[in-house]
């Protein structure tokens, strides 16, 4: 992809992979600016980031073994609904 330029505004598809880095505090410089700019004008991604934050927060407090299959199913449904939108 020779023209996957870094000056092109982010689209949602590009923003999503940056979000987990953002939550890890691992996003720096231009990527962070681009994500912030995208979030400013994209309600869907803002919502998705909020959900991610809740998920990460929840997963941080419980062990993976403590997450019920039902909870995982619920998260998957949410995620699929969001990615299908
Ligand atoms: Zn978006």
C-alpha cells in the first residue's frame, strides 16, 4: 500500500487499531493527534473508545478465568454490532 499516507485523515477503520494503544498510553505524536482529531468528529469511535475503556477496566479487575462465557458473548455481540455499522 504505497499511498497509505500519514497525512490522510483517519477513517474509522484506521482509528480502531490505534485505540488500544491509546488506552495503553502507548500512542504518541502524530498518531495520537490523528486519533484525537478523528474522535472529535466521530461519535461512533468516541462511543467505541468508551466501551473499550470499560472493557479494559473490567478485564483489569478480574482474571480471564473469571469472565463468564456469557460476558464474552455479550462483548462479542457488541463488537460485531459496532464493526457491522
Ligand atoms: Zn470513526
